[in-house]
C-alpha cells in the first residue's frame, strides 16, 4: 500500500489529518466525474429542478475535492492509503503467531471452506474442484458480491497462493506462508491480500465490500483464527453466525 506523506495545500506541512491517500488514477477519475456531476447539477438548476440540482452539485463538489486534494475521509476512516498507487491495487499484509505446528495450520487453511469461520467479510467459500472455489462476501447494508478463485501454488506446510478468476466482482489475489516460529512457539503465519476495488458507479457495491478488507479487519480475522486453532473455541466465530467446531 502507498505510504504517501504529501499534504493538502493550505493545510500546513504537519497536518496528518488531510494527507494524500488517493492514487493518481483515482484522482483523475474523481475530477472528471465531479465535473460531470457539477455540470449536470447546473443544468437541472436551470430547469428549476432545485433539489436534484443541488444534490448533483454537492456530489460533484465532493468528487472534485477528492480529486484536487487527493484526500478521502472514508479511506482515512477505514485505514486505506492509495497514495502513489496506480493499477497495483490495495495490499494488506499481516503476521500472527499461532501455537500449532505449520502443517496443522496449513491443513486448516487449505480447506478454503474454513475461511468464513474467521474472515468476517466472507459469507461462504465452496470448493468447486481440486484447485478451484467459489467465494461470496457480504458488506454493509447486506451488499453481496461473488467470484471464482483458483489456487495457483500449493506447497504443503509452507505456502498457498490463489487469485480470482475472470469477471470477478472484486478482482483479488492472496498468499499465505507458514513458517516455524522461533523458540518452538508454533507457526508464524504471514497473510498478504491484494485486491482491486472496481471503479465507476457499476462497481460501487463491490468497492463497498472491498474497502472493508483493511489492515485492522484482517488483524481481527487472524485473531479469531488463532483462537479457533489454539483453543477449539468458536464463541467469537459464533457471534458472526459461523458456529462450526474445529477438531
């Protein structure tokens, strides 16, 4: 993910609250989209369509601000920073130590149908073949998106990687590595997820779901995984309607 530290003009060099967190391509799209909305709003006002005109003008102003300043309050709130990114997507990377042997953790993850037990945004993952699966995610307001995925690397006890198939609602790819933790403390699990939130109005629902897959959310997911694997308890998972017992 980007680590841009530029500031918005006029906000001062030491004001982190308004730092750039939107990539160049997104800023360009926001500028064009904002201008189009503003012009539509002006046209509607000239036709005495006051409420719709004002709404269009407000939306246009918001996108123009986003494009001009490179700052997005929603991104800031959910921990996303796309400054310096173009078409490389958003990347979330987290590490957790689990008091189980790498082979055990690998076998649990390798069954992708286990993932919704601890990944909050996933509603289901269904195996469709030896290396393929179908995924369904749910976001705010019961928005759902789906995609097919293929496992592209499988090194037992060491590494798994996958990517979404064609026409995915949320194009994505991920990898997970299983390393022996120091001092016999079990497994050091490293997860890296890269996803590409769709642009435009057609991709709005998918982007809403994708944007909740941030660093904080992944960290909470891995904490639930650690609980399930170390204790066998599913109390935390059951609060999200998942309640299967791991043996």
